[in-house]
C-alpha cells in the first residue's frame, strides 16, 4: 500500500506537467520494482507450494532463494517493530528452510556431505584441541563430540568442528560439499544457511541447558536423521539409540 501511495504521488508529480526525461525514468523505476515484486511473489508461491506438496519445484528455485535471502532482514526488522523475539523468528526461518530442503529428494554419496559441528559442544574442561584435528578427541563420553565423530566415521561423511563462521566457510570452500548438515544455535544456523544459498543446509538446533556457547548438547540421533536424509533419502537404519 505504501508502494502504491508513492507511485500515485510520483505519477501525479511527473505526469501533470512536462517532466521530460524524468517521466521515462519513473516508468523504468516502476517497471524494475514491479519485476522485483513479481519475482518475490513467485518465490513466496514456490515456498508455500514446496512445503505443502513436499516437492522441489525446480523452476522456482531461483525466486525461492532470492525471496528467502531478501526477506529475512525485512522479517527481522518487522519482528523488532512488533516486538517478536529474534530467536523465534530465527527458529521459524530454520524450520522453513529445513522443510524446503526436505522437499528436495535425491541421494548423495557420503563424501559429498559435510557435517559442521560447533565448538561449544565440547566439554569446557576437555584439554584436547579438536578444532584443528577431530582425531584428538579420545571419545571419553563426557560430551557428544565423541559419539558424533563415530557417526561421521560410520557413514563416511566429512565432519568438521568449527569455532565460528570463518572456519565453517573455509571447510565449505575446501571440501566443496553438495549439501551440509549444520548443528548450531538458531542465530548461527540462520546466518550459515543464508551464507550457503543455494547449497542445501539441514539445520539441527543445539540444546543450551548451561546458557549460550557453553557445554551445549545435541542428540546424535537428530544428526544421524539429517545425514540419512541426504545419503539414503530417509531416516531408516538408525544406528544410535
Ligand atoms: S568426548 Fe572428546 S571432546 Fe568430548 S570431553 Fe571427551 S575427549 Fe573431549
């Protein structure tokens, strides 16, 4: 409605007197904005259709990706205006993203899948430097890292433990995966998913019983389900109990 109001004002301004080249400029701007709105509309349509039908609408993937990355900051801003907690919005974003990824059927070989784990899963007192080399974990069972690494070995997928976005981006750049399973908090998952578009990322939210970034937890079964989605196209044959 705001856009329509501005349009009406400009129309009156430029078309009621001889505005020369400005008139054409206005028409060009209006056409560009209308094209962008049409593209965003298509993206919305694609998101709803993919989620409702659980199918990947291939020809709408570009508008979907465009809409997701363009509208997220707008939704965050609206959330601030209407006092909606950011993590609620981020949680919804991750959920919508996961539904869109799950609509994309197809199997990957394990070596094309990257599992990214956050460093905060490691027990704070553990002296082993697992970010430089995950093999340094002695799998003592005090945190979930050992079980997750065993899972990675079992399925033959790449697994990296990152202290932040830079290390995660480096791993993506080096390994060039076709898909990612990422464990993190809603905020990091959201920024990671947006960074990786158009790469499919299944997000698994970690639990934070001790507060943010401190001895966080994740159920290996949830990570295993996400791995199986990509390499077997389902969640059967779980090895975790
Ligand atoms: S499982 Fe690995 S990372 Fe966790 S406390 Fe034990 S040795 Fe450290």
